C-alpha cells in the first residue's frame, strides 16, 4: 500500500486531501499541530494515522519523518495567513508566516527526501496559492511565502528529477474554508464577481488536483504549478 503524509491534514483543504488520497488507496498520515480531536476522527474514518508535529520545528520534523521511514507522497498543505498592511504586520507574525508556510514545507521535504532519494521513489506536492502567482495587497507576507513555495517547487523538481522524484505545486484560488471565515457577506459577493466560473472553490477541487498529481496519470509532469481557481488568475 502506498503511503502519504498530509501536513495540516485536519484543516479544510487538508481533510479533503486526506479523504481523497485514502479513497485512492493511500495509507494516510494526518498531520496536525493543534486540531487533535479532528485529526484523530479523520484518521479513524480513513484507517490512517493522526500525527502531531509543528512543521516549523526542524528537529521535531526530522525525528517524526525518521520514525515514519518509507513514504511515497508528501503533501505540504499546512499554512496560515494574516491580513493587514505590510507596514502593520509585526516581525513576529511575519516570521511565523514564513516559518510555517515556506520553511515548514522545506523542512518536511528535506526530511522526507532522505528516504525518497535512497529508494529512488517519491512525490511531493506543495499547496501554494494564487496570491503566490500574482500577489495580494494586504497579504504581502503570505504572498511572499506562497511565491517562495513556487520557486522552491521548480528548483527542487530540477534537482531531484534524476532520483525519480516529482515535485509539483497546486495554487488554489478562493476556497471556502475556515481560513476565509473572516470575510463578510459583502466582501464575499465582491470576491465572487472576480471569479469567472461564478462559484467559490471547494476543498474537493484541490483534493482532485492533488489526486491527479499523486497518480501515474501525471507521471511525466514535474516542476509545474496547477492553478485551481475558477479562472480568477489566468
Ligand atoms: P485551514 O482550514 O485554516 O487549515 C490550515 C491547516 O494548517 C490547519 O490544519 C492547521 O493545523 C495547519 N497548520 C497551521 N500551522 C501549522 C503548523 N505550525 N504545523 C502543522 N500544521 C499547521 O486552511 P485551508 O484553507 O484548509 O488551507 C490549507 C492550505 O491551502 C494553506 O497552505 C493555505 O495557505 C492554502 N490556500 C488556501 C486557500 C483558501 O482560499 N482557503 C487559498 C489558497 C491557498 P492545526 O489546526 O492542527 O493547527
């Protein structure tokens, strides 16, 4: 049975990815930092394993991946966002965004690759954002972290392709999850006007893209950014 680890696996998009990968036949490690109850519930329902660690803690990440050993797929999905003027965001918050979103993904990839390279087998999927492609006002640190994930994906894909490992990125548009619960009804109707397909994204849409990139149907695809955004950024 193929194995997959999804960081932030108990979040809105993470849960959909975990459930979809389990349907696809993966044994899934559902990572969480705080949402223990939800992670345990999801893991139980999909016959997977809930696993706690903070992606920004390098030592913790190394020791967890070392104890897991063989892994076929890593999905770097954990992320946080903060809205505010660039000049109002504190150094602490800025550091936290970069450490979780970008450095966290790099920590997990570095740890997972120790085995993947030895085994000449593996697949890494990074969940970036449309804001990493085009930048968002009042989400500058977040956009920088997500743009960093795109650069990270492309460079790593080139470096480890000779080891038979693929690295791709999914760039979601506006997906209805807890992360977007702060928007008012008025904000939401303005955002909807900017989505050509006329509907908000669902976690399922991202899970479908991950499922494709995790499968043999994408065996010749690496270093790419798959935008799943209803046409919001083209
Ligand atoms: P969400 O529901 O808020 O989930 C975020 C997840 O990240 C949570 O499961 C959380 O786990 C986890 N996380 C946060 N800090 C962590 C840490 N230090 N270590 C491990 N896990 C950590 O958000 P979402 O909408 O599903 O977002 C998932 C990913 O998609 C994020 O990377 C986000 O940037 C990206 N994205 C989302 C949208 C959107 O519109 N929703 C658009 C573009 C990109 P705990 O609860 O256990 O802390």
